[in-house]
């Protein structure tokens, strides 16, 4: 697979990365097979996180024996103090079976509180710079779900790479792609398939591949998925008129207040699977009625217990009016 320069890091990375979230959900042998297939296809960039359960350990097992200098390993920590960050980094190194990571991302810096923890004297950024000096991290980076917060962080020029959600229904980060280009930062595109909402991988990747210098980071669960996506990337076709029509149709269908399925709003004290409820209408459009009922009925039942306590509201990086949207979702489905 084609390699490209990853901003000022000068790392040579594959045209796409392998995202580690779904590796949590599959048995170890299947996860190892996915990672090894990715390597065999020429994908040398693997992105994971301390928060992704045993994803790092599975990746570590899969890459053992692979030449370290051929790999570009990225991980993340949600820690906001030096002790937690150190514990997470040491755990990542151990699980991955390496003595350094190429890219270490402060995970989900999406609000003012997280921002302050980065820049406070002796905060996360200082810690990260110390790890670079110690040789445990090559390049400091961050991930975020807030484009505005990311732009502010990027402008400090303290980071070599940024990761943001970007896909054809979530295009706000296009402005961050431009800024990354200006600042010569690496750009990782999270959620290339809209967290599972975009059914056609061909359209989704052809949209992203328009941006020559970004690295889409699909979460992969099966060998078949990684083969399918690698084939789309290798074909390197531009967007077709049919693609443009499908994009317009899906944008209209999902509207502006769509839930990104990130689950940062959890846990809900009433146990409501919020994203399943907010996306229930879309589930009914995408699946036949029997399957859709199977997928969302329990979630909708629970949703009727929403107390409108508001606990979820400040946690949503997209500022969705969750209790209102739950009511709308229930009302609309009750009348269909
Ligand atoms: S407002 Fe409703 S959905 Fe949000 S945390 Fe409270 S009970 Fe859960
Ligand atoms: S409601 Fe907000 S926080 Fe919860 S899953 Fe959807 S986008 Fe994420």
C-alpha cells in the first residue's frame, strides 16, 4: 500500500491506519488475524488506546516479531495527571511489547476542563514533553471530538499530530485539515464510517481520500473488512456522480443533530443506551422492521424511564439536547 509523509514527524505511514477499538470485541485469535492481515496488506500504522480494554495486548501479540522500525504505533490516554498518564503509558508499552510508541495522544481533549489539564503548569503537556525527552514517545499528539477545541490546541503548535472525527456527514473537521496542512501536522481521521452509520465503505473512503495528506483510521473487526477497505484505497478512485447523490441523500436523512455513537454520555443512571435510542429512526430506515425491532426495542423501553436529569448533557461533545432528542425519537417511532 502507498506510503505518505505524516506531517512534520516525517514518518512514512500507510494511506490508512488500523483502528483498534473493535479488536476489544473479538477473541484474541481473530484480533491477531486482523492485525496480521493489515500488516500483510501494507498497513503499517496502528492506532489504539489505553481505554480500549485488551486491544493493546492483542495488537502486541500480533506485532511480536515484526520489525519495530517498520511500524508506526499510536496510543492514547485519558489521564489528566502525571501519575495516571505514566501508569497508562507504561501499561501501553508493556501490552504492545515495545519500548516506545511513535505517537502518544492525549485522549479526547474536548472541553475546557481537559484543555486546562493539558496546559496547567506541570500538566499533561509537560508530562508528554518529558516522555519525548525520555525516548518513550516520539511525537506528542491529541485526539478530540470538538473541532473548535482542536483548532485552539493546534494553534499552540505544541503537538505534531491531531485526531478528529471526519467523514462526509461530519465535515466540520475539514477546517482542521487545512490548519494541519498549514502547521505541517499529521492528521488522523477518526470515524471514517461515521461510527457504523455509513453503510457504503466505498463512498466513505472515496470522500476521505480526496484529502491527500490525512490518514483515515477505520476501526476493524474482521479480516474481510480490512481487505475490503484496503481494496477501495488501492483502487484510488475519485468520487462519482452516484457517490455525490448518495452523500446528499444520507446527509438529508441524518440531519444536523445526529448522534455520533461515541458513548461519552454514558453511564446514564437509568441505564438508557442513549445512542441506540437517538439512532433508532435511522435503524428503522436501514434494516427491515423485524431486525430493527430486535435491535432497538429494549433500548426504547428503557428510554421511557428518562428522568431528564441532565447528567448526560455536559458529557456530549456535540452538545446534543439528549433528553429532548430521546422524546422526539420515542414520539416519532410511536406514530410510525
Ligand atoms: S437525562 Fe435521561 S438519558 Fe440523560 S442521563 Fe438523565 S436519565 Fe439518562
Ligand atoms: S449523545 Fe452525544 S455523547 Fe452520547 S453517543 Fe451521541 S454524540 Fe456521543
